[in-house]
C-alpha cells in the first residue's frame, strides 16, 4: 500500500465518511438492479484536495457489489494515478476524473449499465425529459457513439465533452455516465434516468412522446424544488441498502 500524506487536518475522518457513503450507494444500485452482473462504479471528489475516491477493481476478484465496503474504495488523483488502497482502481476511472477536471460543480460520478437507458443508446434514440423525474435531463440525454472501455484519459475526455453542461450521457452499447453534486444525488439521478427511459419507452408504444414543458424544467432546476427532487426520495433508495436499519 502506498503511504498517503494527509493534505489537511481531518482528512482521514473526511475520507472514511465519504468511503462509507460511496460503499452504501454501490449496494443500493446493486439492490435496485441498475448494473446487471454488478458491473459499474461510483466516485466522488475529496473536498479541498485533488483526490478522487472510486471503487477498486473488485470485479477482477469475481465479487458482487452487493457487499461493497469501505475497504473496496481506493484513492486516485485527478489524473487517475493510484494513491492509496488495498487494490488498484477500476480501469475506467478516467470516465470520472476527466469529468471532474472540466466540471467544478460535479462532485460525484457513476458509470452503470441500466437496461432501459442502455437500450436507447443501442437504438440511437435520445431519452427525452418525460415524467416528474425527467426534468433534470432536459432537453435530452446525448448519446456518445462509442462502445469501448473508457480506460484512457482521451476516452474519458470524450465522455466529459459529450455530457457538456448536462448531467448524463448514454454510451452506445455501453451503459451510461451520470453526474451530480453529491454521492447520494448521483445515485438518485441514476435511478431517475432509468425511470425516465422506461416512461419514454412506454409512451412511445402508446403515441407521441411529449416532454415536460420548459417552464416545468426551469421550476424543477431552481430553488427549493431542486433540493426537494433529491431530498424527498433519498429515504426510499436508502432503504434498498441491505445494511439499512430503520
């Protein structure tokens, strides 16, 4: 294990708390079925540093993310270089770090393979902001025409460019990347994306797909309604964690 020199007082406590939160959302996303055969990873910034916490490469150990714990989370720098942890970081860490470089407002990133959203990418159909959870994806979710591993800085830059100022991108045949301002909110946003994709698909079977209005998008994306979009549903998703105790 590499030795980590704490960059500021309270760093170790801060990192442990962040690792606990990251481990929890990995378990929640697994319980919610949003990454088949538990392939995916969530990351977050360490505030006040150029460090990023991200899932270690436990996939190589043949393990499920259903039991993700703090020891499975490792530290890399903003360039993806390994700093600390019991195992190496996931190869696709650049899909996270390159987003952080260009989006100071983003503090958490998830790469996952939810079935419905992924199907939209395969079909080349943009997910539209429909339903009461779709406004954050307005005007539409872009599709990145790239289906290979996101295992180089150059490929990570492609993801960051495709997301732009939005919060999500669908990768052709390769799942999604979603961003947000907190660990919990990126988990909620991932579920919201899959729900939005499912509603879009149902609506398309019945008739014309009508996105939410621009006025509704503005209302959801500002002030108290934006906070409520996340805070009012976190308890629902937190209860999916097998370790959750009410």
